[in-house]
C-alpha cells in the first residue's frame, strides 16, 4: 500500500482526490491538511465521507507528512505551493502538484500572469508537465509532477494531434472554452454566488487568462516554433466540466487526410481519450465524474473544429493527478479511475 | 412627482426597488446610497440600468437624503437600519424600512433572534407592519412602515384566512417553506456559492429562523391568543421565489365550509392575491417578477394544505414596499406594479 | 460471477444500475433490453459507458434473458413489469422489480392509484418489499423483490424509528418531500422541459401521489394499526435527490427519550444509514451518487422534525436494488456500493 | 389604439409578446390563437397573466383576425407561417413574422436548411429583414417584416461594424454562440428535458445550423461580396439569453483605428445597443428581460474578439418584433420596451 497525503484537502480538488483515492486499491490516505488554522474531522467538512474516512484535517504539518506519507498531492493555491514543495522533495517525497507553480518554465511569464516572483527555480527545472498523453515517459521517472491546468488539459488534448501532425496553421488557433464554477475553487466571492451565476453565462479574462501561456508553452514545444493561441474562457452555470471548442485553419499539409482517423491513430493506446464518430460531439454529461476526455471533430474545407470535454475536477485536476501517480508508481494506469 | 431615496441600493432588494421605481410614473429616484465607502455609478454595479438611470451610489449621506427626498426606502441589514431611521423620521421623511428592525414589537424577542439590543423603542411603537392585505388602513397614515419579511409575507397570506375565520386549530400549524437564494442577500459566503447550491437543496435554521416570531406575532394578533407555528425553511437552487406549503388541522368551526370560497371572499378586493381553482397550485414561475401572491388550497377531511407562492424580492420585499408607498401617498395601489 | 440482465436499460434507473454494476466485483452484465423496438449499442444511448461496456440493447427477449441471466433487474414502467415478471419467475430467475407493480399488497389500492387492474396476484403475494433496513431477513430468501419507491424509501427511513418505537402520534404524520426531476423518468413531457423546471419549484399531486399508499401500507404494518399520512411532493430544479421533511406530534410514550439516540440505536448496524448530530441536517449534496440515507432530527417539546436525504436513483432505486441483490446472493451487503 | 393579434400565442415567443404588449400604451391585444385544436383561456396556459389579460386562445381563425386586428404577429413554426401570411397580407393586415419563412431570399438555401420547398416567393421578395439597426428605413414602409433569428440578431450586431467599416477579414469570421433553451421552443423532446440539460453544456448542429445562411446573407450584403462564417451554437443550462463570442482577423484597413470608438460611432443613435467600456464584457444577466444588445470588444494586434449578449426572447424575438411594430406605426421606437 502506498501512503499518500493531501495538502489542501478542504477545497474542491481535495474533495475529488479523497473520493478517487478511497476507491483506489493500492493507496491509503494517511494525512490531510489545509491552509486554515482550524482542525476538524474531514467528515465535518464533507459529510458525504462519513463512514468511509475518519481523519482529521489541520494546518500543514511537515513532520506528519514526512512521517506518514510516501507521496504527497499538493492542492494548494499557486504561490503557497512553492513554499512547501521544496521541503517535501528534500524529504524524498514524490510530489504531484496541482497548483500552477511548476507548470511554466519561464519565470518571467509566471510573474506576468501570477503577479509574483517564482521562488523555486531549481525544482521548476526538474518538474515534469503531467499530461500523460504527451509526457508519459518523463512522468515515469519524475519526483515532481506539475499537474496541468484544467483548461490546458482540454485544449491541449484537442490540439495535440492537429499541431503534432502539422495539420493546423498554428497562427490561427482559437480556443473558446466554457467551464463550470468549481474551476474557480471554493472562494467566497460575490461573483461566484449562486444568485449571480444561476441563469447566467459570461466571458472573463478575455484573451488574458493565466492558462493561456501554459497552452502556448506546450504547443510551441510540439510545433517546435512559437505558438500563440487566442483563448477566451467563459463561466457556465454548471458545477463541473469544461467544454473547449477549438478552431484552426488547415495547413498546406492537411489536405486529404481525414482528421478523425488521424486523431484515432494519435490516441490509439490512450485509455482516457475517446474520439467520437463523424458528426458526434461530446457533452459535459458524457464525462462528468470520469477521467475521460471525449473529442469530437468537424472538418471543413479550410478549417477544423475540435470539441473536447472533460470533468475539470477529474481529468482536469484530481483524476489526472491519480493517473500521474499510477504512472510514477507503475500501477496500471487506469487503477482506481474506471 | 415624489422624490425617493434608496439606502442600501447595491443589494438585491435595492436592485429590485430601482427596477420597479424606474417604471413608476409618479416617482423620481433622487438618491442612492450604500453601506460601503466606495462611490460609483449605479450602472457600474448593475449594468442592466445603463441608459435608464444615471446616478452615483456612495456612502449614506443624511444631508443629501434630507435635501433630495420626500420618502426613503431603507434596504439595510438589520441593526444598521435602526441607526438611520430615527434621523430620517426626525427630518420628517416617510420611511419604508425593509429590514427586520421595526417588525417585532417585543424587544426581548428581537434580541433573542437577532442577537442585539433594540435601540429605537420609540419608533418601534409607531411602526406599522406593512402587509397591506391585513393593515391597509394603518399603512395609510403611517410615517414608518416595517416592510414584512419574505417568509412571513407568504406564510401569513396563506394563513390569515384560516386563522382569521377560525377554521384552523392554531396549535397545529406547520410551515414548510422553500426559498430562492436571493433571500440571503448578496453576501460572499461559502455556503451560498454556486458550486455549493447548484443541484442541492437543504433545510436550514430548522424551527429556529428569525422570521418565525414575526409570523407568530401576526397570527397571535389575528387569533387573539398565543400562536406558535412550526417553521422549517429550505434553500432552493433558484434565485427568486418562495413557496410556502402550510399544513393545519381543522378546528371544530371549520366543518362544512369550503375553504376555496372562503379564501376568495377573504381576498375579494385584493389586487395582488390570486386564489387558484380547486386542484390547481401555484408554482414559482407564475409569480416571479410580479407582486402577486398565488394561493392554492387542498382541503382534506381533517386538515388544510395551503400553498402560497411569491417572488421574495417583489411581494416579499421591494414590490410590497412600493405597494406600501402607493398606499401612504394615495396613489392607485397597483401603480408601477402591474 | 453472477450473470444479470437489465430490462428497461435505457432509462435513468437503468443507467444508474449499469453504472453501479460495472463496479461490482461479483457481477457480469449479460443482457440489456428496453421497451422500444430499436436496437443499438448501449454506448450510443449513454456515451459515458464507452470503453467500459459493449453490449447491444434491443427489445425484451425472453429467450436471451433465460439463457444468459441468473437474476434480472426489471426497470420497466408499472403495468409493463407484471407482464414480464411471471415469465421470469417461471424460468427460475430471481427478479428485482423496480416498478410499482409488486409493492402494494391490496390490488384495489393498486387499481385506484395506478388506474389498471393488477394481473399477477399470485406473485404479488410472494413479493418481498425490498427495504433492507426493515425486511432484510425476508429479502434473503426472496425470489421476487419489490424495490421500494423513491419517496417511500426516504419517508419510511425517517419514520420507521418514530413509529416502530411508538414515539409518534401516528394520526399526525406530515411528509413534505422534495424531489429532483429524474424521479419522473426520461419522459418527453412539456412540464419536464428544462425551460419549465429551471428556476422553478412546485408542489404536484398534492396529497394524492401514488407513493402515498405505499408509505401507509408499511407504516400500518409497523404500527399494527391503520396509518394515513399527509404527503405533499414537490419538484425541485435538481436532477438527483430527495429531501423528505417529516413532521409528527409526540405520542405519550415519547416523553423523556432523546430521539437522536433512539434513531442511532435503531439503525446501529445499518451500513447505509447515517444519523446526524444534534443540530446537523443533511443536504442533497451529502448523498448524491451514494447509497446512503442521511437523517437529521430536531426534537421540540411536542413534535419531531425529521429530515431524510437520499439519491433517488441510488438508495431510492438502483443502489437499493443492488443492495437487495447482495442480500439475496449473500454477497457482503455493501459490495459495489461504497 | 392599435389592435393586434398573436398567432402562436402558446409558445415562449408568444408568451413574451403578450407580456411586452400588455405594457405597451398604444396597443390592445384583440386576438390570440395557436396551432393546437384546443381552446382555452390564456391564463390556463400562462397563470402569470391572471388579472392582466382575459382572452381565449383557440385554433387560428382567419375571420377573427381580419375582423379584430390591424396588425398580426406570427409566432408560428417555419412552414406554418407561409401558409397564413399571404392570407393576412391579402386582407391588408401588416404582418410581423417571427418564423424563418421570410428571412432567406434564396429559396434554394431555404430548402436546403429547412427541408421544405418555399411556397410564397411573391411575398418573400417584399419582406423586409427586421433588424432595425441596419434596415430601419425599409421597415418604416413595410407590410411584411421578417423578424430576425435570435442567433443572427446577436451575431450581426456584433459583426455589422467590423464588416460594414471594412475592419475585418471577412474570410476569417468565427461565431461561437451560446444559447438558453427557450430558443428551442416549447417542444417536448427528450434532449430538452431538465434532467438532460441541467449541469450540461454541448455544441449542436456544428457549423450546420439553419441560422448560418441568414447571417451569411446579411454580411454578404453589407460586405458586397460573398461572406461565409464559421458558426458553432452551444446549448446552455439557462432559460433565456444568447452570448455570441465572435472572432475575426483584422483587414489591412483596420490598422490604427480603435474599435470601441468605431462601434460607439456606428451605433450612436441606437436606443438598444450599449457598447461597453474597454475591458468590460456583457453577461446574460445584463440583458435578460430587456431589449438591449450589449457589446464588449477586445482588440488584439491581429484580431478582434467581440462579445454580444441579448435576451433571445426579447431582442432576439418578441422585443425586436415590437420594436419593428413601433417603427412601422411611427410610435416612439422604445415605446413599451424600456
């Protein structure tokens, strides 16, 4: 049995992690902590775990983490994560970090989008970007995995075949993404109140969202040239799920190659990618509560429209984190996730 | 034209008041204020008013209220209201107070349910409870109207005929009420987040809600004896609306008198009460955005089931406040409300 | 491995059954059928099962059911069920019937509430009412289990201790229940459209719902006298979940016995009942997606208020059906359900 | 007073028309009809109108329409409309048609997208496309106005300045639109059930929606060359509202001209267009229940992102129909709409 700790257990990704790990046959949750100073039983925060888990959640306690855990999931807000992660790594723990702190390789970009200076450049270099469909081999040997953002997961899985196979004009990529509210976390903000969000829909951080450079970074690596996408996120009156509608013009290499087949081939061995049939597009309901990313493709004469759906708390966060853990510890990749 | 001010204009009842008053032919909104120290244009807070109203909202300014208003709507949280109201009354303004501060005649009960000592016993005595269907005549001459709470409005309109005509056993009254989230105001609380409320329903303040003594007070007055109801409010994943399902055993006087006819007669001249046909019950959609209270009645051998629906922000707050203003200023009672 | 068939697999309870059974280590789904004449792959109906189940769903085929199944879950609409069940029982299959056809022992009551004459009185006599918390021993040896309705499950679990221990005045029971829309099934009716239900709440079948006699039947058996409840169901803008708020006056036997402790004792060994602490009440979110029934209790001087929450598709239908299967086949009762 | 009839009064656009016209000081509703053979009082269909309107709704009765109406709003499904409209025009009635039947000038395109042959080519030629911001002068003298589709209204108001002023590369236009469910009408379809739509979001008719040629037709007219947009509509779990997020590359003419100012100038005299400030984008809540179209603009080095929000039942249907009526009858254009 692998002993794991969850730091940041009181938020939505923490909750989803607990739920998944309770069903994982090779894992024992041994430590829960959160940022608040208050200590309480996890079931007082999440009554649905009553009868399934009996652990207290208190402030982060490094000693406890060292003593009780082999691996730690860090579900802290960005900046808080890079305070803790170096200490865990020093103590020889494997870390799967769900914050943004170890995703952007360029610390200037990090500063621009997160308004703080990066403090842990050393580990940033070692961190592996935890998108298994692209970086499985590196994840296998990693001590620190930077679990991808929810939007980048959906967008990159929709775009990787187009860019990787050279089908798309990389200067023309537009990502119109729609997300449920749990992506914003459990923050008591007026704009996230039920009375504000119910019956509403809006764009926000229009072409300025902090997940944009993360997408650009990976696509640039794939394309081996600078790629800059247009990215507009929208807030849906939905708790869980991301739908990314991606538009790209065809490149000259794209002619005469049916995209659905190419996507199928590209993702042939992937247990969590389901490419839909011609004319069939995913909806959030198809993936909510699962670690799947469903992808539908419409190919026009000059362009592609690719629609990817994930559950932002599972494939977009906690499920993907467990998938990464499975890879790191050589468990079957789908263990606890189907 | 009557010049009115709205104190507490940035909340949901303030918003609803502005919306209604902009369509009122005899009223001009001349002053808007709120509790926060920040000053901004009302359209920065509520973009939907752009092109319809151009006023700034700043902290409460007594001088401005005195200079510019004939009447003031006070949509402040309780306790804040009783600080301001005496000053407005001294300045000879008529006040319609939407807080709980002037509703409970017994200051000990007020202290018990609101956890503060009442500071304005003098005006409390003069305040008229603003439920037009019961107290229209007193409202006509009032300087200070205590606008009823949203739950009491629905519950009392469902119960007034039963208790007033002696049909119900007053010891058996149960009110199972369901409310939309705007009743809780625009407060950034975790429990009111979209991610928490969406897809959920729960009871809260079970038989301990602060609106319970307000209901008891009015029913006791009607029954001319002490009445204590059982009252369980529930939070719905809905923005606007209250559905009150009321249960009461029949009294000995009830036999052989068909309740629907008695309700129809009781509310015969009421412009905002609609008693439904046999077997027909209101839903929230029938009253949302209106000042109506729709009532459906099911009469069993031994008991009554009465279901009342209102929009908590209109008949349960701002609409009823305007109805009270119409009565106080001798405008037609439905002016601006149909 | 137990081979099971699901008849009525294309509806919401069928979907929930498949989802649960795919995670059950002792079960193999070998047959899926539905009422429509159309045959298709289950993943064309429920894309979320792609990669997890590959079976076709066609019209009910008795031969196939006989050849491939040990046990059959019947998730047909009432009246359709009693056509098929006798044939399955003749073929020595065990049947868990999720319809209402085998719940009401009195065929006159059945006719009154379902508007059809019962056609299978013989098996009706043998059917065991599948509420494990009350009838576990009978379920063990049953060939035909009548799986309880969703409202009765919630209401009876809230009321069984009160009535069973003689705490409540059985003439005073009021059940104010709130249900999500999946309880109405996947029927294309105008009143169930998103545009109608969203933002709305209403009572329906006020004190006339077909689940009322089912509740009365069980409570009468427990009380050993005729019990008739008042029952008002409401439709919530929620997909899954039932919240039953139950009111009862105390009987003379009730004095001085703290209800929470009595409930705890009553349900001591029950793996799916969670009695909440004093002052703590369940919300739908606590039980959605689970087979738990969470119960909160408020005890007043003269009455009890008991609030029970279940997921109508799990404990209120498919989860309870699997719980019954576990009991019938001597699997651990929680297998596949935690 | 203008006497108007509404044909198709039982649907969502009919309901919105009644609501608006009841508040219009120059209009009297004299006839209501619908497609069903059933006759009932309008308040049995829409209880919210009780006390405000007392008219029966029966099958379409040409005689009654001729006798009682000056103008007729036709809110029938497409194809049903072109059966009735010629008869109304022959009887010298002015008609505002809310169906798609008189919008597409090319009957081959109509056949392709609506799967029926057009039957009224004569009146099709005379019909004026009722988008006041573009065709006000023609509407003034029209006998038959083809009220625009909901998606085209939002998309065209976002695009008209870009295309009209030559700012956009017309080969690059992408419209990612999100709509509430009332746009699909009051049809009892499984895919529109609350249980299906709640918590979900999906694309549909991907680049194949029947509103696409309507957008192409108007943009081609404005650009004076063939324009073909990419158009992907999405279904939101919302009753009312459309958010259109529009992307276009800049043309060579675009350089150095700040788009917000150009939009402001373009819509200077428009009472229902509100161009937002830099960095400010509309949400559905800003326009729900109103006839406004709010527009936010983000200008990048190479492209524009324009976001338009409307209420699909008001500016996208019934409100715009009343705006057209106001223009046709020389009432102030905003009468009954503010």
